C-alpha cells in the first residue's frame, strides 16, 4: 500500500498539470502578400520551382513578410505517379484562378502572387515585388488563435476591414519538411523535397469571427504543421491580408 500512494497522487495531479498549448498571431499594419504554388510530383519541371519556394525564407522572405502555400494538383497523376499530396479541389482552385484572370492555359509549376500570375524571368525581381506590396497599408486585419491537439487543430479567428465588405477569409493547414522517393512517371528515381504543402483548406468565411476544426492525420508531423489565413476579394482575387501561425509545441 505504501508504494502505491505516490502513483495515486501522480495520477490525480496529471489532469491539473495538462495545460492546452495555444498559439496566437495578429497581422501587422502593412500588407503581407500571399504566394500560391501549383505543383505536382508527376511534373518534371516542378522540382526547381519547389526548391525556389523553399529557399525564400533563407532570402529574408519569412512568414512575417510573405505567406506561402503549395497546392498539389491531380491532373498529372495519369502519367503513372499519383501525387500523395494532390487534391482535386486544388485543381479546381487553380482553374478558377485562371478563369478569373482570363487565362486559357492551366499548367504547372504556376506561381500566383496575390491572385495574379507571376512568372519568373531572367531577372529575379520577386523580392522587389514583395517589398512593393508590403509598402501598402493593410486594407484588412486578421487575428488567429490555434490550439493543436493529437487528432485535430482548433482555429478561432477574426477578420475585419473597411473594404471591400464582401471579402472572404480562407484557412489553410500546411506541412513542411516533406520528402518523397518517386518510383514512376516523369520524376522517376528522384527524391523530391516539399515545403508549405497544403493538407487542408477551409472556407470561405464571411468577415467577422470564424472557427474551424482541422482533422489531423496520424502520419502528419505535428512539429512541421502550421496554419495560414488570408482575406481575398472574390471578384478580382486580390489578397488584402495574409497571416501565418507557425507550428505550436505540444
């Protein structure tokens, strides 16, 4: 009996000691742009774009200056390698962007900066483009509170802004530091590295308070997960503000 007492006390104290971890973030007064990458493991021209996107943080374009999301599309799967990160709705999102921008061609890799097609030229002016957007005062504000759990992440947030009133908010749960050994298709026998891979996209939410619960697969690495939010004007696709909450410790 004497040896069992400490264990009983410990078990009774455990619920008191278990404190839920929460991470919060609020958008700055300046505008933070959103970069979307549309990519696929079945496309042999995509790995260089994936590497370029992964290098942005080392060039001073971290999440405080730029929110990055990589959407894997599924239309390359027919070539023999099904991309495990691809979702049909991400293909639909890319098609909707190109329709809005009156582009007749859908392709990968494609970069979308604040709703508009961005094509890298001989001169890499991307940092200048980001700096120009960031000089604009924010036309909307975002705040996020993220509570990570074992099987789900709960997100509560608020979006506000004077214009336009019909702007919509989206949430994305994404994962970085991923790798795949490709066994077929155009990238056969290559080891591909990925960051900012969107695992789930939620929304749109109207202006004001919003809440969403992301289901988390047991195979996902929680230390490499993060939540991003962005406010977008539906007609033009212009992104008014974006925000990232980095991975929370558990």
